[in-house]
């Protein structure tokens, strides 16, 4: 059997073993590469194309087709356009305000050039329904959101039978704590749960409607994967009580986003959750998630063998290559060996897409990026018949 890129990814997520492990680079905002690392990779591969920016906030590059073809990448992204007007404003080269009225400022003096939230419309004071309602909320029908979506799909379809990943244009928890401030947002779950749920409902409404508009622009039949999610875990445990705060307050909003998009498209759900996601996996299965990203294997309870053994029949895994130690600091030989190891564990019987744990960062040598993906291409999967 000759596999197309789309068939390979969908079969893997349906727990079928394919001709080789599927590979993702740039299919989502959490599976790409930061600009500095991308420039080094271009130089290493003797490529001179101009670098397109995928995300200003996370300083991500949009991988060029020449690199995607070099690694025989199976995915292609469908990304929202930039919100037009509203609160959006560039203050200076280090500071901007996003569509939610959140002021973001870039870190300086370190390799990390991400933008971090420094102020928002609900920072400080007590959160109330009146305060939420009086805010000038962004419009999910803003034409900027769907700008270019139809053209992206047409370009990818013309280039080959790739697995198309729709990047949902919104979040619930992440948007909530940037608008409110992390400390107060977390306190509100205990001191003011009704109102913080109202805030999350407003964010969910926006997310669902904006996603519906993207789906319409893309064509529901063209969407294979729906990428959505936000961090629930830390390196050592859970950010929210899985059976309390998450199950009671957050899970229903996540379910609404996921199920509404799946109902419109028939696509599979890829959920992003950094850190120790172990105690949330049963909940994610329950709300219709098909695959977990980024599979932070160095976090607590996230050992590949454990995850595959306990959840491998119900959850696929997307990511899983150690980016805290091996990818940035290992030798080419160590990177190659680790890639084969995680593919052997996660890919047994299907259920795995190869990618690094989160976006490839600036300290990762280009030789190691090449080694990781080449190991995926050369891994001795049995030939499917």
C-alpha cells in the first residue's frame, strides 16, 4: 500500500500502524520552531528563503515548503488571520496590545524572546459580571479571523494530500488569566467561581463562533484535525484539581469547543496540554479528544511506557521527543537513539505522530533537528499491507 500524508496521520490517530511514523512540523502553534532556531536550520540546509512569522507572541517561524518537503512532513496548518482593529495596537517594538485588550511585552536579555502578559482589562480589583459586560469584547465575526483561510486550504490541496490541521482561534484558560492576571484568575475559582465561569463562558462563546467561521471559510470537508488546548499541568503536577476545579468548571467549556468543531467537520481532536497531563487524560478522552500534545515526557507521571500502557488504546500521542535535555544538549547519536526509542514505545500498533515536546527552541542545534526527523523517516516500521 502506498500511503498519502493524510492517510498516514489519520490511520495513526486511529491506532493503526502505518508504513512509517507520521511527522509534524509547523502544523500547529505548539509544534513549530522559534525564529532563531529556524534561521540556524536554514543556514545548515543552505536555504535562503525569507522567514515568515507564524506567531509574534511566541516568536515562531512559519516553516517554508522547502523544509517541510525536506523532512517529508505529513501535516499542513490552517491558521486564523490577524484580528483587524479593535484593541489591537503596536506600542513599540517590544510591546503590543492584543484583541482582548491584553498588553504583552517581549522578554529581553535572554535567549527567550517570547511576549508575556503585563496588563489586562480585568487586572486587579474584584471581578464582576458588570465589569465583564462593560468591556468592549472582540467580535468573533471580525473578517481578519478568516482572512486567507480559503487560500491556505487551496494551496495545501494543490500541493498534495496532506493532513490539514485547523488551529482554533481562541482559548479559555489562557485568555482568562491574561485578561485577569494569573494570581487573581486562580483565586477566583475559589472566591468568585460564578463570575470566573461567566468570564470563561464569554471566552468560549467567542472561541466557538470564531471557529465556526474558520470552518465555513475552509470548507468543513477539508479539516482533518482540530487543534485546541491549554496548559493544565506543571512540571511536577496539576495546575488545577482534576476532579474538582477542572471537572466542574473548565471541562464543560473545553467540551463545548471540541464537540462543536468535531460536529461540523467530522475531524479528530488534538488537545495541547504542557506539563504533567497524566491526571487529565481520562477527562480529555471523555470530552472527545483523540490525541494529546505535546506529551512532556520529563514531567511527573509522563513516562512514555506508562502513558502507552495505560492510555494507548484510547489516546494517541503527538510530540513526546525530549526537548528539555536531549534535543538541545544531546549529540546527534543520542538524538537518533532517543527518536527510535520513543517511536518504538508510542508507535507500537499506531497512535503516534513524531514531533518535539512543544516548539523547537533557539538552543537546539540544527544537526539535532535533522537527526530527529531523519530517524523518524528511517525508523524500521514493518511494511503495512
